[in-house]
C-alpha cells in the first residue's frame, strides 16, 4: 500500500520567502526507520529535515532531525519550521512540546507573529585548532577559540564582521583539516545598529558546506556573548548568502529562549 506523508518546506529565521534557512518537515503517523528518514533527507537535499510524530499527550510530539549525511540531535531551524507548520495547521494551538532523541523537552509558543522556542544552554571551553583548518577558512588571525562538547562544534571569534561576511572557505581542505568535529562556527561582534553579534556555520563533516542560519549553535552562542556583552537579551544575525536573524534571551544557566519567524513555501505529499 502506498504511504503518503504530509511534507513541507519552510524558510526559517526570516520574514521573507527564499531567505533564512530552508528545512523539510515530515508529519509521520507511524515510526519510520533511520534508513528511510535519511533517504528522505537526502532526497529533499536540505540542510535538515524534521520528522514529527504526535504523542498521546496533548500538543506533544516526538521530533527527529536528519541532514543528508546523518542524524542531528538538535536543530533550531527545523524546530522553528515544524512549529510554523503545526501552528498553521491548527490556529487554536498556543504551545507545543517537542521531545528530541536526547529526551530534551523543547517548549514552543507564540508571541504575536513570532515563534519562541526554549532551548538548553551549553557552555564552551578553551580549545586549539590545527593551522590547516584556519588556512582552509582563510583566517590569519583569531581572537578566541572555544569548543562545545554537547554539539561537538568549534567556535572561533574574529574581530571583524566584514571579514566574517567575506570568508570563502576551501571546503575540501576544511574537511581534511579535522577528523573529530561536527562543524566550525565563526562569530564576531556586529557593526549593525540592530544586532549584537553575527556568525556563520560551516559543517562539511556532518551536513552541507554552510548552514544558512543555525538556531542550534545559539545554545552556546547565547552564553558566550552574554558573558562578553553583559546582556541577557541579544539580537543575532547570520551573515550567510541567504541571511537570517533571531532574538536570543538567556533566561538562566539552563534555558535560552530563541524568537524568530518562518515562511512556508511548499506543501504536498511525499510518497513511499
């Protein structure tokens, strides 16, 4: 029997179509095996596809995320995309609980036109990187190097958002330069009036070459910049080609709230 899955493509962290970060969203009624979800993620070809399944509890869903290469434990833009789809399908819903593969309960709510997501807060620790990695990124000078264990991501702070925007990594060389990370995030203070800091995220080891806008990295970016700026509420800009934005608020040592918008650009049925 042919199985049809309601499937969407949603541009997250943007108020305009074809900006932000596109994610796939598949609403499944029955469990899919990992191989099928990975195959669907490869077919859609987006940085991540979320698979959401209704649980017995009201407005509670299991959520799993797959890049075209592997399962990703936590993904901000695919969570935002999934929330947008569920809110659009049922305007009476005011909040959603997503439970990921790590059994983290992600609370999602509405605030006017914004969607707000509660994520965990992670810290970073000092780290070193091989020179070939810096060479592949085109960086001669780095202000600070940190590492986040929960996401297995390196953080590099540089002193110019103009230089950040102009980075043109050699992705083949970047992939060869390190064997044990999921990605490298480069960040800097922003020189824009309405933003506090900027970032770009490169992850040829576990996904695409560059992720256009990355909510998940703000699980540790929020704390990192809060400590440096002395602020709990900040505006973040991801200066990729597509660009994207979000507001982050550090509630406490365990919780960060991420707020932004999303645009549904495609809906249909995927046939298995």
